[in-house]
């Protein structure tokens, strides 16, 4: 269990009774055709290689993230959703920190995700965390919208952070 440094937001593991709230939040966060159906969301959450974190404040679920182990060297963010009234308080950052730490612990070198071409706020959020647009996928979503495929090299980011720390210690 971790606590967000800017507020009393806490992360915990997903429990099956959270499902209706997660579905409600996902429906509110994304337009039809980008949001997941109940069946899709349930399938991800039931997968053995998926992990989900819940962000809670005052006993209420305010956001969540689902990640899957996509292969031997990479992980895939399925979705990250923060309730509109709780955005810009560091909750998304805290959820992504947990997912990236989980991936690093499994020695996965890359994290990737897809985000709608017109979701500029999300692209800026990911870019602020070191994700880069590597491919443009036409018609990715059920509503016909295109997506950006974005990737972060977790292994390189960790090596750079370590060598920066070493430089600070040496100076
Ligand atoms: C994208 C999302 C998860 C970000 O969560 P959040 O809790 O608001 O993000 P944080 O407060 O942790 O922001 C971390 C950093 O991301 C960047 N960022 C976040 N929201 C941003 C926005 N609307 N515009 C530009 N940059 C943004 C900033 O650099 C921010 O750092 P700062 O607080 O020092 O300025 C949230 O806006 C959301 O749930 N949106 C709807 C669902 C969605 O689009 N999910 C991702 C699609 S795949």
C-alpha cells in the first residue's frame, strides 16, 4: 500500500467488488468506441498476466490503472483512468509509477500503450513521463479513431537516472 505525497490518495490492489465502479469511471473517461465494454474490462481484469491498481481517497475509488505483461521484454498499459474532479493532483503519476515499478521488477525493458490521436492531454501526460510516439495506427478504435502507439524504454530510463544520481554523489 502506498500513499500519494500530495493528498491522502492511497493505492491498493484491485478487488472483484470494484468492478462496477471501474466500469463507470471508464465510461466517464472515454467516448463511446474508445471506452471498454463490460466484457472487455472483465476479460482484462481476469487475465493472469494483468495487474490493476486502485487509487482511493476517503474510501472512494478515484482512479485506476490496468497493465499486462505483453511478452518476454515488454508490458502494456491497458488503461489509466482518473475521475475528472481528481485530475492534476498527481494520481496518474502515482499509478504509472506503480505500473513501471512492477514492470522493472519483472525485468521488462519496455512499456507501451495506445492513446487516441485527439487525446492531447493524455499524450502530454505520457510525454512528461518519457514516452515517445513511435507509430500512428489508423482506425485503431471501434469508433474509427486513430491512435498513437507510445513507448518508454524503462531499462534506459533507469540507467540514465542511476548515472545522474552517481554524478550528483561524485560532485
Ligand atoms: C491522463 C490522466 C490519466 C492523467 O492523470 P492525472 O492524475 O490528471 O495526471 P497527474 O496529475 O499525475 O499529472 C502528471 C503530469 O502529467 C502532465 N499532465 C497531466 N494532465 C495534463 C494535461 N491535461 N495537459 C497537459 N499535461 C498534463 C503534467 O506534466 C503533469 O505534471 P505536473 O502536475 O507537474 O504538471 C487523466 O487526465 C485521465 O484520466 N484522463 C482521462 C482518461 C485518459 O485519457 N487516459 C489515458 C488515455 S490512454
